[in-house]
C-alpha cells in the first residue's frame, strides 16, 4: 500500500500562506507500507519525493494511480511563483515510478496554468474502457472557479485538450484532490462544493456531485445537494 500526503503545515483560516515554513521545504512525502513475507509485521518508510525551493515553493494536492503495466503515476499541483498560497500561480505536473515507488522520474508538465490564478487539486480515475481521466480546478479569481478535465488513451503519455466539467457563471466551484470515483455501472462521480459568495462575510457553500456516463465526455450536476454553512 502506498500513501501520498503533504508534509505537515500550519493551519490557516483563509488559505495557505506559509513562507516561513517553506524555508524548511514543503514537498510531497511517500509513505510505503511494505508487507513482510510472513505477513506478521509491516514497516513504514517515508521518502521526500519533491522538495520545495524558492522557485517552486509548494507541491501538493495530487492523485496517485496504478497503471495497467504496474507503473505508479502521480499527478500533483506545482506552485511556481509567490509563497505557494492557494491562489498563487500553479500548474499540474506528473512523476512516475516503475519500481514500486523506490525511485521516481523528474516532473513533467501535464497541464499548464490556464487559469488567471492557477490550476490545482487533481483526481485520477480509470474509466471502464481503460481511459485515464484527470480532473482539476481552474481558478480565475477568488470569486470565480470551475472544474475541468483531460483524458488520456495511452496511459498518461499524452492528454486531450482541457474540457470544462462545471458550467458556473459566477462564484466558485471547488473539489479536493483524489475525489473522483467510478461506480460498478461505469459512472464517474466527482465530489464538489460551491458558493456564489466565497471569501466574503456572507459566504455560504453547498456540496453536490458531478457525474459522467460517457467516460468524461459530458457531465451533469447532481440534483441532490447538502448545505454547508462554512467552507472547507
């Protein structure tokens, strides 16, 4: 079992802002839990996959998937300017491992920043036919954001042009990383939450899902919603 998580950071009320912490390095950690042959014990090994630098102050909000050939593919958010705040410029990059997570490739860009602020929070899921679906947020301002996706038919070697999932015309529509699932029927579900008044005193969110029955070609918003008085 392999777990990917962000190195611990201080809690923030509004959005992440940790320039002081970046002096220590904010990166991705890999926790590999290895089962011993006799199955009587396990040991955990943590490795720093990508280290923060002044030029690349933050790496996180990623999604990990095992491909058909056994390759581990991790697509995550790479901040490349500022302090690495949630609204600083960021792109989506991938690294992969062909030896069970012992060694990893150098980062390669999967999606350049097409937002006026950034793109972030990836989810990877395999469709019934074997296509690879990548979802993420495109943030144009702290008042406007939508969900987008890309599709790969060759195990992540190449990707389609971005296509929009949510069709919000005002406010923000967010998701979190690794939020997409595939049902037995083949339907893809993506958890989401949104607000027309984000980052304002009267902000109020509602949670819902987007779903696709044609492997990410088109999307619909769920009828049912859950009231969320606060963000997060």
